[in-house]
């Protein structure tokens, strides 16, 4: 085609020909090869099971992976996004795979990056049910609301700060900005801006189907199990298990490449909860954020990290240390290296999403018990 066109192109007809080439050829090309969304990749994990894996680089704000489980009559979706805008893009990807309606949306926990987009499914499928842990009913309107207020109040200042730092070529720790940090901060700015744009109009949808320990149903193709395996990333994380396919969607129990322990976590029980996850004997773990895991290695590394946090913080509190002293005695350097390697940016993420919140949460757990 191109060869034929170039044969006819000369100075006189070039203008006309180029125009007609654009009109005639371009629409046909763009209809055939629908451009993939640059922010995520839809991966087929098993027949009728797809993972929407986010491509935002690991950084300080988060957008979760989504899972589509296509049953005989309808679809179960695991987790929505940090804004309706992102969820609409994910729903558009689902519609390319199937015309079946979404019957269930499972929210693995109450953190808002996993729930803000719920309304998109309600608007598209009025009969949709939202499955959540029963404590979400209490947590979302209380700690959830406080969290949300903080994110909205601080969001604008945070994006301004990141923009200034990018301009100055400096990172949050006042070091020289690396390229990884620049990409991470740029992604954070995009996520926060999308979230803030929706903030005046947030519609927080509470679960309509509650799970305490276990909920099981058949979608006509397979058994779907929704399980509570113990406290970990929050007080009530749910995982979705497909025993036939040996797939587990772990929510934020597993986050890669750097774990997300976070300030609303339960570090003393987190390791044991991950052991329960591995007892499901899944061959594939789809994490809340990050790449699909096809063996236990990453989960085992997380278990070692969490067990080390538990053991070191327990010893520190037994020695009578306060939080400040405990943070000096607890050493997670081996794990920082394992998760962050030589990356300045991932080390910062480890410090702020593992070391600082995990030591605070473990200290809180240990001193509350007394
Ligand atoms: Zn979370």
C-alpha cells in the first residue's frame, strides 16, 4: 500500500494524495489495532480469568490491580480504582472481553484506592452487589472518612511539593533526584490529581454483601471463595481464591516490588496471615499492587520480614524501649536491601511504607496489650 502511494506522489499531487491517504488509510488502521491503555496491561491468567496489572511505577500513591472473573452468566470483579476515571478505563477493558454484566465487586479492604471507583460499576450495572468484610461497614465511615479528609486536605500541597522538587532536581530527602524518582513523582502527581478532581463528588459505597470469615459461591464455571485469613495490611483484608484454577487475588497482603505494610496494619499477625495465604496452595498470586507472582518466593520473603519485625519489636518493648528507642534498635537493613536493592527511590518507599509505619503499628499493638 505504502509503495503504491509513494509511486504516485509527485510535487503536484502530493497535497491531495497525502490528505486522502490520511483519511482513507488511518481510520482503518486505528480501528483494527485498538491502542492499549498505557497505564495497565490486561493479562490472561487462566481461561476467563484476567488480571489488570497497573503500570504506574512503584511510588508514594497507589492504584490497585483489578481482577476479572468471567462466569457462565456474569462477572465478578476484584477491587476498583483510586478514581472513577481510572475505573472507567478498566471497565472499558472488561467490555472488550465480554458483554456479560458485572454481578459482584469484591473490595479486598477499605483503603480508598481500592473502593473509590465502586460507583462506576453501580452506574453501569444497577444490580451489582459489593462484597466486603463486615468491619468495612464500621471502618469506611470512621477511619476511612478521616483518612479521606487527610488525603484531600494534603493532596494539593503534596502535588505542589513534588512539582517543585522535580523542577529543582531534588527528592523528598533533599538528595539529587534520580530518574526513577522523577517518574515516580510524576505518576504520583497524576494519581493525586485524578483523585482530587473527583473529591467534591465522592460517593462512598458500602458493602452490600458482608463476609466475616468465608463466603463461597459458584459462578456457573467455578467456585469462588472469599476468605478472611487474619489481620495483616488492615484489620480485615479479604482474599479471593479460585481453587479450580489455583489462583489467589491477595489484595494488599502482598504488594510488590516493595511491601505496603502501612499505618493501619497489624504487623504482629501479618506473617501468620501470610502463612495462611500460602496454605491455599495457589500456583499464582495476583497482588494488590505489582507484578503477578508465580511462585512463593516473594511471599516467603515478606513472611521473613514480618516475622523479623514482630520478633525485634517484641524484644525492644520487653527491654522497656519507647517508640523512638525501638526505631533505633530495630534493624531491617537486610530486608531493605532485598526489596529495594540499590534504588534510592525504593529505599525511600521501604522506609515510609514499611519501616516507619510497621514499627509504629507494632509498638501500638504491643503496648495496647499491656
Ligand atoms: Zn491498602
